[in-house]
């Protein structure tokens, strides 16, 4: 069993036009920078990207918007990206806006093998249109379905060659659920180590979920809003 | 005189009680964290996956791996914890978060809220707002009483696409504190020096006005 790939170019080489891809991260926090750059290089098009946000104009998923490789975005908040707005208004880009908790849970349900579930988020709003509504204990809920993807691409702080991943601070965000939900999951890590170097007590995502792993490089880790103590 | 945004935040801070777990939205709600009474402890949740969110960091302590739901660099307090967004919203849905404070474009006298979309203009997305308003035990809206055109934002019915129905418990504006009752908005307090008549004139939704409306007490 070998899960270790040389780099992002090799790990993403078989992603084809029209693929459905989940990309971990929240804003620019914990995004798979190396794989996004590789997708730009491979120039795969017509992608459906599932990601909480769409990056900013010149970083993160914004890079794939610049090159018009994305056909559809499934996100909860896309307000930081002017290019996105332009492509949306011109009809070049299709968008499904999903409440953030529903997006996270639909991905988690895919990871758990559960096809659908009920949540109160969005009841009585336009996102409820066409969805099954059910009452439990006097409260109204919408049926939401699990969200699956051909590929999940995440970035972790540390990973071992067996695929076990450890995340740092707030970078768990959507990444741990996506890592468990992909039909094929690709993990790029800041530190690739040997099996045994990660304490099993500390594993956030177990190796079974990870199909490909590689040592990432040149992380920019750009900060969207640099706020400091006044 | 009408309050400024800091005054609104100060008034909302008085709603915080010792031991509360609180989620603050972007804008005026974020300012509430600056005015927590000294004698109580509250814990802030950030829905991307932080419990025990602390203040902004010193320049030297900035960590790109640690941001809040507003994408700002933050810190974590002693006793804080990290988790993923799915768990974070599990906490919210399961009622573990005691209070949510968020902004709004419109609130109806039935407690409906609209804050995520203006048709025909840019749609930024709802983020976590729909999940928060559908599940939080207590929801306080922090907003201005009228929009920039001078039109009331407290309406009989929201005109913008809804974020949630029948969920808002209290509204704090630069003019007043109002609670939502089955019979509409009830005026609880007025800003120092603001007349009941001005509040009535600027509230389009159904408004219950008691005989005596005290002034807000803001230090």
C-alpha cells in the first residue's frame, strides 16, 4: 500500500474535466494551496467546486475563477470576491448557496454514509423551496441530502505515510469532514512523517479516509483580515 | 440622543450573564465583546470552529491558522477548544449556545429576520446566519432603526428574502430596546433623550407602547 505522491501535480493528475471536487478551508484559512495551483496548471475545466467560500480575486479558489475553470460553486458565503460577482451576473458561473451548518453537515453525512437528515436551518425561507418539510416535537425541519464528491482535497498540518492527519487550530473547519467524505481524498501536509511519529491519540482524521498524501511546499498562508490588539 | 454603534454594543453587553456561551455576528455584534461586565465570564464561540475565542492578537502573535468567522486574526483564551465546522453547528443546533447576536436588514413584528440577500444586487450568501437563527435559544438583533433612506427596518412584514421566521427575541437599535411578543414589538427602553414619539414614527411594524418607557442605562 502506497499513498505517498511526489507532489500536487502528480496527486491531481487524473482529475478530469467536469469533476466534482470538495476543497477544504474557511476563507483562506487552511486551504489546499498546492493542489489549487496544480489544478490551474492541469487546466481542468467545467469543475463543480464545493467549498464554504470562493477565495479572493487573486488567491485560493479565485485563481480557478480567473482561468474560468469552475462551472459551478456550492458555497455558503462568497462575498469577498469581485470576480465571482462578475461571472455570476454574466451567467458564466452557476452557484448554489447553502447555509453554512447545512453545508458542513451534508458533507459530514456523506462521510458517515447517511443519505439525508433534517435540519431547521432555512425553514420558511427561499432555500426551503422544493424540499420535504417535517415537524418533530412541534418544530419544523427541512430534509437535506448528503453532499458527495469525486475528490476531496484538504490541507493538514501534519500527516503520516499511512494517511493519518493532524490539524492545527481553526484549520479543521470544513477540512476534517471533507477529508472523510471524498470518493478519493487527497491530503497535502506541511509535515509528512513516518507511521509511528503521530500519536494515535492525536489523530483528527484516520488514515482509512486518505487515498493520497504528499509533502506540500511554499505555503503562503495568506491572511484575509489582519486584525491586531488596539 | 440616539446611540452610536458603540452605545448599541454596550447596551447589548448588559444582556450577557455569567456562564453564557455566546456567538457574535459581524459588525456591531462583534463590538459587544469589548463591554463584558468585569464580574462575569462568558465564552465566545466562532462558528468556523473555536470555543473560547479571545481578543485580536499582538502583531507578533498573529497566526494565519487562527481566524474567526469574520476571517479576522484572533486568539484563543486559556480553556479554549478547536473543532470542525460540522461540530460547531451541531453545538448551535443542539442548543448549547445560549445567545446569538447578529445584524439585520429587516425584522418583522412577528420576529422574522432578513439579512442575507437583496434581489437584483449582489448576493453574498447567508453564511451561518440561517443555521444560527433557526436554532439559538435567544437571538438579539443589533441594527439601526431605519435604513440610509430613512425607512423603518422594523416592519409588519419583511420585504427582503427571509433568513428565518419567528426567531428574533429582542432588537436593540440606536433609539430603543424592543422585545417581540405575539402582538408585535413591545417597547422596553428608549435611548437617553429619545422621545417615545420618535420611536413610534420610525417603527412601521405593530408597536406596543407602555405608559412608562424608561431610558436605557448605559455607563
